[in-house]
C-alpha cells in the first residue's frame, strides 16, 4: 500500500501547507489562557496519558475551547516519525506500526514533527475520514492503493471535532471505533486495510443543539462543562491579554514562553514517569464504589478514572495516587456517564414548571370532566350574539358534566403556562426510495446531494457524484479492447460512470394539531399538553424540522402558524395559545388535512408527520353528522393517503371513567398512539418501528 | 469597471445610521467579524452592502490568484496552491505580479450548493485524464473580503455549518471525495435576515460580531428624501454618482484615517471593567462578547478621531455587540434593547 511518487507530491504539498499554517497563524499560548482550569487540566491529562481516551467539551460558545486545543498542540514536544509514512508511525514502537514501516526496519529515515491538530470538518465524507481508493494511482497506473484519510493524519496527534453532536452518526461511529481500538480498519470500495490510529479525541458540543447518543458519550474519557468567567477582573484580564496578543503577537508569545516551556517540561517528565505511578488497592475499591454509586453502565468509567488519576498524580509529581486525585477527577469521568444524570433539557422559557395542575379545581370534585364546553362560552356569546350554542350540542358520552358550571374561578379563556418539558422519543418516518434534498436530523432518506453515507452505486449519475469503485469495476472488462489517449492505465468511457446513492437524515414537516377547547383547560391538562408540545418543538428544533401549528376550539380551526422553520415562532404562539370553548375536532382534522395536502403539492417528496394532541372528545360538527362520527369519518379518509404519518397524543386523564376516544381515533388514522407520559424518551418501548 | 452599472453610493443612503455605522466599523477593523442586519424588507439592507464597494480600502493581491492571498503574509502558500488549481499553465513558472485592488464583496446566494461554497474537485476530469483539478469556491474568493449572505436564515443547514467552521478557524478545509485541501478563508461575514422567517442558531449568531436591528424610516421628511434620491438615481445613475462622489471620497478618507489611527487607540482599565460588567449583567455566553465589545469601542474611538476610548464608546458598542448574545434558550426571541435588559436584571 505504498504511496508512490505522484501521490507523495500531493501529500507533501499538504505537509508544507500545514507547516506554513502553523507559521503564519500565530497560536495563542496555552499558559496565557485565563481561567478554564478544568478544561486545561483535562487536556493536559490526556497529553500525559493518551489512554484516558479524549475529552468532550460541553458548553457555551466563545469559551476558548478551540484556542485551548490548538494551544496544547503547539506546546507539546516534537515527535519522532518515520519519514514518508502517511500514518506518522513511531519508529520506536514496533507494535503500533503500519505494515510498510515494519518491513522497512532499520532502513527507514526519521523526521520530527510537532503534534498536529487535525480538524474534522462537519461535511467530511466517510472516504476522507477513513481513507479510500487513491484514484490517481488507480487510473494512471491501474494500481489498487489506499489514499489515507483523516484518521491516518491524526495518528499520534489530536483529532478535533467541533460540534461533534452535529456530525453524521455513521462518521461519529467510525471515529469512536478507531479511538477505542487505536486502529483504523478500512473495509470499503474493494479495499481491506488497517493502520494504527491512536489519537487524542477532542470534541465540543452545545447540548442545546441535540445530545450525543449515550453510547457515544461514553466513549469520551473525560467530559468538561465550560462556562464563561463570572468575575469581572478575570474577564478584564482576558480582554487585556487578547488585545495584547492581537496587537503584537510576537512580544506576547515571548512573554509567556517561559511559562509554556515549564508546562511542556512538566508534561514530558510526567509521560516518562507515568508507568511508575502506583495505585493502592484500597483506592481501586474506592473508584469502583464511586462508579457503582453513580449507576454507571459498564466498566469504562472505572478504567478511565484509574488512568486519569495516575496522570493527575504524576502531574502533581507524586508517585502514588491519593484519594484527592480521585475526588478531583471523579466529576470529569462521571458527569456524562452517570445514568439519569442526562443533562436536563433546556427549561421552558417560563421557568415555573407546573407538573401538577394549579389548584383551581377543588380536589373534592369527583367529576372527570370538570370543565364543560358550554359555560365558558358565555361571555363570548354575549359579545357575538350570532354564535350558535345549543343547536349542535350532541349527546356525547363526555357531556356528563354539570358541576363545573358553578366554578367561578375559571375565566372563559385561559392561557396556561407551558408545563414541564422532557426529551421525547425518537419519531421518524419509514425509509423509502425517493431522492430528497435537505438537511436536518430526523428521518433517513436517500439524498440527492453529495452528502451522507454512500450505500451503493447505480447507473444514474444525477449529481455528478461518481462512485469510483463501481466505475472502475464497470470499465474493467473493457480494458483489453480500449485504447487510451492520455497514457493512463485505465480508460474510462462515459457509459462506465456510476453514481453514488447516498443516505442521510433530513428534517420532516411536522404539523401540530392542538385541541385548545375548554375541556383541555381542566386540571392543568393544557399545561401538561403544552409541555409535551414544547418538548416536541424542542426536538423539532434539534432535528431541524419544518413546523406548522393548527389549533381548534369554539367553532373552527385556525392556522396559528403556517409551515416555517421558525420553531421559535411556534414556541411563542404556543405560550400564548388561549384555551376555551367547544371542541370542533372534525374541523381541526379537515384543516390539518388541507395543510398537509398543500404542503405535499409544493414538495411531493415530503414526508409530513401530523401530531394530533387531543383527548378525542368532540362536540361540534361541521356538517349534519354527529360530531364524533364525523370526526371518525374524516379520519378514515385522511388515513387513505399513505404519505402522511399520524401520531395521536392522548391528553385524557387516566381515571375511573375513560372513554378512550383518542385511541379509537388513532386506530382509524392508523396512527401511533401515546399518552403524554409515554412520549418520554426514557421509557424503553420504541415509538415507531421502522416500517420497511 | 467603468462599463458596469453604477452602484447607488453609500453616502447617499438616507437614515439607517446604525447599519451604516456597523458596516463602516467592520471595514476599519475586520477582526470585528461581521455584521448581522435584522429587519424588514426594503430597508436598504442589500443596497448598503453593495454600496460598500465604493468606500472600501485597497489590498495587495497576486494577479489572478483565486485565493486572494496576501503577498506580505502568505506568499509561500501560493506556490503550493497553484499546481492543484485549474489555472493557466503560464502562471505556474513565472513569478507572479502583485497588484492592488479594492476589497471585494462576494455574494453567497441562498441556493448555493456546498460544492460551490467550499470548492470542489472535478472528479470526471480526474478519472478521464488522471489529474486532480480543484475549483476554488466562494470561500476562497471571499478571503480578506466581505462575504455577503442575503437571507442568511434561509441558508441550508449544512452550508451554515461550513460557514461557521471557516469563520471560526479562518481556514476552509475540504475533506471529501478524495481531496484533502485547505486554504485560508478569513472574511467579514455580513448577513441579512428577516426574523419572521426563522431564527439563526445561537452559534451562528454568536459568530457575527455586531448585530443591528433596522426598520423602515419613520419620519415623513426622510421617507420623501429616500424617494427623491432613489428617483434621481434611477433617472441618471451616472450623474447621481458624480454628485455624491465628493461625499463618498470624504467618507473613504475618513475610514482610512481611522484605520491608521486604530493601533494607537488606548483604553483605560476602568472602562474594561465597565465592559465586563455589561456582559455579566446581561448574561452573555462565553467571552466573545467582551472581546468584540472592546474592539468595537476602540474602533468607534478611531472612527471619531480619538486616541482614547470614552465611556460613550463602550455604551454605543454594547448596543451593537450584545443584543444577539444575551443568553437564551433555543426557542426564545432576541431582545432589542441592551439598556432595558440591563435594568431588568
């Protein structure tokens, strides 16, 4: 798998580039970073002991995350490397060496190089991360060779992934796999190859933009939450230093040179003495007890803690780990692993979380349906005398209530606060074969862009996205007959060209159909419902969906929000949504259907998800039928269009009398049915089985 | 250049002082990292950005260099770049000429594909001829210039991510389809958006140094003035521009003076504390707010021809720097007035 001359040229050019980059981009010195002690400590620990397995940095933007990582690399000593080896093999470490370096033995020449920060851009494709076919060689010489990817470049260096939570899942998997095994295996596009890839993985993320899966989180050895400095004098110092650096970088670097050298020397000695550090047995027990207490899954936490404690001890120039080391480091190791210590979803804007309904209804009211749909309408009817009140009041099963008429505390229209929010379950649409464009993170689809994971090749090449391996295979058996004009080893004709079919996640269109009738106001159910909707909206924000919102109450349904990407608007409207009046479910369904249909006309490939939040009760019909029958009829018609997926969230309170109307509605719609409580992600049942 | 259609002169824009100031500050000091202009339609957002071309200073570049490298800073890089880029054979061997030209305003259309933004490899060419040929994208063209994104909130998410990456690092890295290539991409990001059509993600917001909220002019006289100016321009663009030439030149000269003055501007420690307390009171994430606010205050002082930052500069800077940085949840709206926010806390 040698890189031959032509290939080397390109590689060495890049080498020049990278070195130059270091030169003209002056790097802010590590020792000059104000505050962020935890971050600096975590990075140093990793520099001393790479077995810790990287750092995940969570937190605010603009807190010197990238600066610290780059500064660390600039501070670390130069490493010996086998010259010309694309993987940067260590000449003194025979175990971790690529196949070629092992063969060359003593003939190899050595060069030195600083530790690099290899940045993984968010749009990197899989072949560049792990490596792929070197097409220069393939076409010119007809040789099957590997073009090393970023993981090769990152060997023995730092791999820095900004916003790791926004990276495509399959790429994250690959990286973490390599990080854990110290080896990158390429098994794609007809290549089977492996090379050493041990690197310090540093990822940053902002939890508001979506969480990492717990499995992935666990792979990061340490986790640091960073915040801005709260003390004014620290902030001033920071500004002064930054300004001094920007104005006169050279002088500034000189000023901190000595301190930087001291830290570098500390790291070097620590590395040498790391193996000599002892960990007393009772402390091992202590570690495992700590991990048990925090309900950590698996044993990685224990191992990481041990490695980190040893590194910490040696940095403090001790030859034995003490309890202090462990207590100091425990938060770094446990914060992202402790179960149920999932970082809470961002609190709702209105901070008073009402899990329980406000005590407006007395608890001694036995009635399950305390708020009638009729009386609150009273004031309205006085204002608008044209409203029909009694005409279409059907004898519904839910019209059993009477007691609430006396309740004077309740105004006819109420605005409820948004209840507690939670992480919702995964909601996705099933896969199909339609090519789509777009971005986001919800449902898998084949994609008409040069993004996402390459799953297979096909004849068509619509996007100019050529599948090299398939193209070469297609051309292979013609080679004997063909003549080549350019002196290349392989002659390709247009008919050989094969395109890539790719798959990635994109956002959906999510329509919220919210029951805002008076019955929802009872016992704070609206607060809980709003909480559920808010949770779904936060989820939609993270998955980059388009949303629309329709509410139905009184005699009709209103489009509160036409389809938009502004989840903010939806949130604002939700907070202001009033509750009161009767329940025209069928009108709501009709309006929802209309919206979805219009959306599908504009974007035929879309996969709308309609989320209906209701208790299923209805008492207003649009036509002559009984309200409930009409609603079910509508539902049956809506279910006929297979492109839309329905989800019914039942807001009916569990109790003695439950009508289960929402469940029936869900049955007719072919919808997935949830109670609000069941929407939470921590329950094990998976929401939607992917229907293939 | 003379044959192209005349651009409405910057100096002739009526009102919108905040926006004009923010744009000028960014020209004086490119490290302010951009302006986000939030506001209604038809409020001279695009006009102002395009008109900037008039008053921009000059920079030195290599003749015909698609990467706009700086001859004093990055000259060595050019030789590494040339062979992999589609270029005329002639320019490879000979030493390249250095020329002076104005800073460019590069526009990023909303529908731009990622390929066009970051640059791409012509794979079919590579397969047929066995040569790698990279076509630099918009980010290469925007290096050392102004990258203008109209309706930045409607941009595809993955393009936004790319923009963020490059804006943060000052380097555009291409790692896809068998190419690994990076080039410097330090640009002043100017974006416009209408908040009703969707918000930006906090990270991207944070990347814009300054943020101005603009609305239509309220005074009837000013509205009349706008109509008159516009009509005059439409009638006789060349004459109109000539009429404003003196004003434009004066503005340009004032900007150049400010650029020269900027390195000498000093700030007292007490004012630094004031800046820090501003940020703390309002609750901004991280420290980018502090740093940008300091730079803005200094630039303001230079703009006003002072060598010392005064308290009013800091105050004015706060209004430009902080509103979009106030810590908020993903679904919260952006506040409008820093002063009132500060009172509330």
